[in-house]
């Protein structure tokens, strides 16, 4: 998702007309436990359809209806333009973070992907 594509807090008015793929992506986002994350690519792999860009597009358009901060970039960098909102969620949920170095832009932490990444364990048999 880009800075221009912040997930809105209100679902789109045309939510009842969601494409099937979008519905599936949002369902996976809702399965991710608090304090854990999946990458865009992880979600696509879980669904066995699409790729990171397609998942990112769905999250950009419809992600405000689900915990959007739990679907992330593989490098652990917080969503550009929405870092502080995401960081509030990560801290409230206890999501593992790596403290920022002094050289890091804005001195913002990154997600500790090794510890925060969720593989869908225990739920794989129920996904569609």
C-alpha cells in the first residue's frame, strides 16, 4: 500500500460488491492473531492465488474494514505515511519490533519479522 492508499476506517459504500478475491484476502487478514503479521506474499500463498501486488491492491482499496496493520511488507518497514497509526496498533497488541537505529529515517522501529510473522498454523485446514 502506498501513502495515497491508506486503508480507510470506514468500509467502502460498495462493500456488498466486493470481488471474490478481495473477500478472500480480507478474510485472511481477519484470521491473523493480534501481535502477529503476514506479508502480502504470505497472504497470496495462503490463498494459492494472486501475488503480493494483488494483495496490496486489495488492502489499499478495502483494508480499512479489517486489521490492515497485520498485513505488511516483507522487510518489516512500517506502511509509509501511516507509520504512527500502525505503530500504535503494534504496541497495543505486543507485536515484536526492532528498535530503530539512529540512521533510520524518523527513528521508527521495524517489525521483527522473524518473531512477528504468522504462518497460519492451526488454521490452514479451514482456508478457502
